């Protein structure tokens, strides 16, 4: 299926930004790293990638606004569309030369009733050269080949991804309880360290589900669209469609969604 003009713009920008990430990957000792928070670092590679994305995307769609992980929010002229950007999802992996990170770019549209929805998304893994793309009502793709979520129905056969519980964070007790509940029923749990890529893997059928709490919009924007366009289901934990506002999300192949959400909801 041919890419739309919007997806082409996103892919071009992401590919340009990825050149610096590939160059710097593994050169941890050469990076200038500053502390941004507990177990949360920002590198020069991160900020350089964001700068390139901003330049490329603002040139291509000058009226769009921006929401960026590092630089924050930039209002757009039309107030309807904005880019949602994570220039390096999986920063900790990147800084330790672990090849599991990505660039994530979503397009958020504000509807007339004030609700928001993601209408396009791109997630790129520069190490594996895997480009995940999706546009509303147009399907999900990996390197231009259509992808679908998995068909597993039994939770004990499923591989489920999540964020890593951190003792220094307020959500640690709840997150740990969810982890324990899921571990007791699922085939296996993975904490990859890159939410956007985890969601892309759900869309591609590699993971059967993903859950996370206190997720930022740039972490999940492109990924949740990929999952939905690949035939999966995405809700807030405990049900409801406001996962973008709450940052609480469970994404799955749809077949195990109620089972996974029930396990997580008990720990709320």
C-alpha cells in the first residue's frame, strides 16, 4: 500500500534524525550526558535527534504544533494538529549500548468536541532498520508490509511487555503488584525499556499485550495507533478510552484484553 504524503513526511524526518543515533550508539563514553532525574538521562544524541525532527517537520507542516519530550510544547497556528515526539525512547538502553530503542512520532488531532485522537504514527528502530507506520483507518505496516496482532487466546501462552517498576517512583507498589499478578498468569513478562517499541511489537504480533501506568503522551501516541490499526485493542487500565489523558494503558491483541485488564485492575 502506497504511503500517504503525511507518512512520507514523517518517515523522511525520522530517517534523517536516526543517522546521528546510529553514529553515537555504542559510543557511550564519548557522549555528553546530563542527569535529568532518577534513572532518567538525556544525552546529546537525544536532543540532537529532537532538533532535527523539529526542523524537518516544522518545514513540512509549518502550521502544526509540537509536543516534545525534551523541548516541551510549541503551539501551532491552526490549533488542530500537533506532532508528538519522542526522539529517543529507550535512553537508558542507548546509553548502555543495548540495541533496543527507537524514535517515535505521532500526529495528534483535536476534535471539535475537544477530544484528542492520534491519526498517524511512525516508530523507527534504527538498529534493525524496522519502520513501523500507521494512519487512521489505513492499517499498520512494518517496512511497508501489513502487520497484524497475534492470535493467541490463552494468557498462559502469551508474552506480555511492561515498564520496569522503579523503587524511587511513587507508583512502585502498584506497579509491582501488577507485575506479580501478570507473572502468575502469563507465559512470560518482558521489561524492554522502550514503551513505543513494545507497543510496535504488540502490533506486529511479537508481544501479545503491553501495559503501563503514568505514561507520557510521547511514549504511547504512535504505538497505540499501531496496535489499533493492526487489529488490537487499547484502553485505559480498568477500561475507558481516555488512556491518552490518564497515561494508564493496556494494549493487546484483543483476544486476551479482558483477562489482562482484569488482572491489572485488581491492583488499582
